[in-house]
C-alpha cells in the first residue's frame, strides 16, 4: 500500500472515531479528543464535562466503549483516558458550540444566544471569541450571523497555534443550523508580544530616568539663552519673538509651529527654520551633557 493511501485511511479512521465518541458522549458533554500512538497501544484522551456518565457504574460503560473501538475501528489496544473540563467550561470551544446548538433547539433567539455566549466566554478570561451561526435563522433563506469580541486570528500559523475551534449542529423545525465557536485562550501568546525580564525592566527604567534628566539639563541651558541670542536667525524674526513676550530660547522651542505663525512677522518657513535651529541647539547641549557625564 502506498504511504499516501495509508495516511488517508488513518485520518479517515480518526474522523470516524471522533464522530462516534461525540455521539456516545453527547449527554456527558464532549469537549475534545486527543489520539496518541504509544508503545503500549493507542491512548485516547477525552475531555468530558460530566465524566461519571462516560465511566459508568464500576467502569462498565468505559469498558464497553473500549471493546467497541477495538472491534469496530480496528484500533490496536485502545486505552481511554477521561479528563474533566472542570470550571473552564466557557473556555472550551467544542462545549460552547454544543451549548449554543442546544439553546437554538430549545427555541432561543439566535441573537440572544450569540451575545450571551460571547459575554460568558469573555467573562471567563478569553482574549477573544467569535460565534458563527448559519442556516435558516428567521426566514426561508439561509443567512450567516457573526458575534465577535476581543482578538481574533483568521489565518496562518498564528491562527492554528492560538485559536481553538468547536463545531455543532442544531436541528430545528425550519432546518439544520450550523454553529462554529472560535476562541483565544487567556494564556495564548501572540508573536508580537514581548516579555521583559525584571532586571531588564530596572535597567530600562534607569536609562529612561537618565535620558529625562539629560533632556531637562539641555532645556535649562536653552532657558539661559536670550531670545535675541538664538543663532542663525534674522534679527527681524528675533525682534518679532521679543515683541510677542518670548523671553528665552526654551520658550520658543516649546511653542508649536502654529503658535509661531500666529506671531506677526513670522511665516511658516521661518517658523519651521526656527524649530530646526532650536532642535540643533538642544541636541548639541545633550551631546555636551553626555561627554560631561563620561
């Protein structure tokens, strides 16, 4: 048998096994499935909301499931492990999809179900969630409604890593309604998020404090420069500044271009030139401060 055909058959078997276990554990609350090949056989881990319904009295039901899987799906030495979902039901996409479908079957309006489920998921701490409900919702025509909150990743490797997806079907009188729930868990880490170590944080704080002090020293030097002593500027511009009650270079530096234009005798080009000159003087003062510290 070709290796490609073998992969197809293995994946087909996994899909059929998942559908079978979903149907068998519908009342218990199926939250997900993991299948792992081990040296001892095949480990099947099921996430269940109410484990007691799957295990049965004295483990009778889980033994029956194990025998059925071995005989029907030809799985080598299956070992079923049950994981209780616990208090994180709202952060399980498959369980929330089933709850939305169940509410729709009971006659809830789709908007009420969508908004309340989104609120519940976000209140549980999820970073983002999206609920898609599609089918004959209000009339004879098919339509799709989406309810979204927080961060959602739609495609690429990031979406595969940080997004969980669950699907369910609601059978109503008008027809079949499909439900898809996508959510980003609270511990999901996006590629553009950077964590700083505590030591580095302290170093960065010290550097920022040092830079702020150096800038303040440079501004104080600017304050000591009289407005008439600003270099590389025509005397008529400096006189216009003095008439506007601008006393020193720092006051002129802290003014906006629009404020400078408002002064009679200063146009936009002269105002921009003045800002450039003052910036150069400030940078020169900062560099002199750095040399002094060294």
